């Protein structure tokens, strides 16, 4: 009841002043709306109207009445903010300033305070309050996140835990990320697809097959050369044709053997190296990495 009486007295005094809201129609209308709502015990509506009047014309009376209305609405953080505005004004009666200081001291013993600092271009929101640094906000003891937005669309969140009777400074200056050391980009994987490559697999198999055929001819000629040599020995080493035939077959057998080794070796080498070989290398700030798949 004391708060209601004080507010009613203050309303009468301010409205009776001939130049209280000279050419400040919006503020005057909001003030009258707040007084009417307060008289009906509609404290939240009254407080919002008084705050609107203060925003249109920052008079101590508007802030003081808003604080009383917020107390009636059981919203202590809002009330503390408005008492602080009323105290900071220069046009509020001394006795009302003293009462505002007493009320604020009692509230701040239970509430916490956030002192928001940072660039003037930032805009923050937390609990019931919003604005730009530098600004002090009263809040109930709890965990909060101060959300800040900056020019260009960037934003940031600043979590904070607030205890009763304590004041915490929250700097909403955007943090500048430290540059990270950049590793040298991985080069394109190098690939080796064998001597001929996967598309020449039939050639590899053909070479191996030709080598096998040549090896067969070499063996057959070798056996024939042994038979001709045996025939030459059976003649008492007197018949020339078996001897010549044995020499010729031996030479052909050796030639076919060499051919078989060459063809088979090339074919087998190509076949075992046809699969993909991938090699990757990377250089970082403190490491060298080499990877390979076969």
C-alpha cells in the first residue's frame, strides 16, 4: 500500500506541473496509461506504460513509478533496474531519491548484477533486458547466457552464473580466432598401373602362354637332340647326318629356351604389376606422413 500511495502522489505532482511533458505527447499518454493501470492494481501493465513514458522522455518520475509498479508485479529485477534509473536522473525529488536508494539496496542484497561491457556497436539481450554496452542489469540468481549481435550479422553467446548480492562483468567483445597452422595440401595420388596397365591383361597372359609354348618346343627339341646324338653314337661316330641333326636340334632347343624365358618373364612381370599402386604424402607443421596402398 505504501508503494501504491507513493506512486499516486508522484503522479499527481508530475501531472500538475505545467511544463512536465510540454510537447511530449507520447510520453504523457503513456504516463497517464500507467497511472490508470496502477489504480486498478494492474501492476505489470502499469510498469510497462511507465517504462514507455521513460523511453519517450527520460524523467526520474517515470522510472520511479515504473519501479514501484514492478514491485507490485513481484518482478524484482525489473524494479531494481528502474530504481537505478530513477536515482541516476537529475529531476527526481530528493526524498524520492532517498527512498529509491533504500529500495535498491534491499533488492541488490537478494539479486545479482550483470555489468555488460564491450564495443558500442554491439547489441545484447539477457533475461528481461536488452541494449548496448555499457549497461548494468539486475537479475535473479541463476545461470544466464548473454547473447550479443554485431555489425555484419555476426553474433556470440556468453554464459554466466550469477549469485545473489554479486556483480559480474560480462565483456561481449567478439573474440578473434587465432590462425591455425595450415598443413601442406595432400598432392593428387600418384598411380602406377604396371608395365602395360589393366587394359593389357590379355597381352600379359598371351606372353606367358607363348613363353610356355616356347618352353615346350625347347624341351621337345632337346629330347630330339639327345635321340640324334644317341643315333650318332650307335653308328660308331661315323654317320654325319645324325651328328648334324643333333647339333641343329640342340641349337634350336637353346634358342627356344631363351625365347621362353624372355616371353614368360615379361608376361609374369606385367601380370604381377598390373594392380594399382597409390602413394600419398603430406607435410604438416610437425609431421611427415607417407601412405601407400598396393
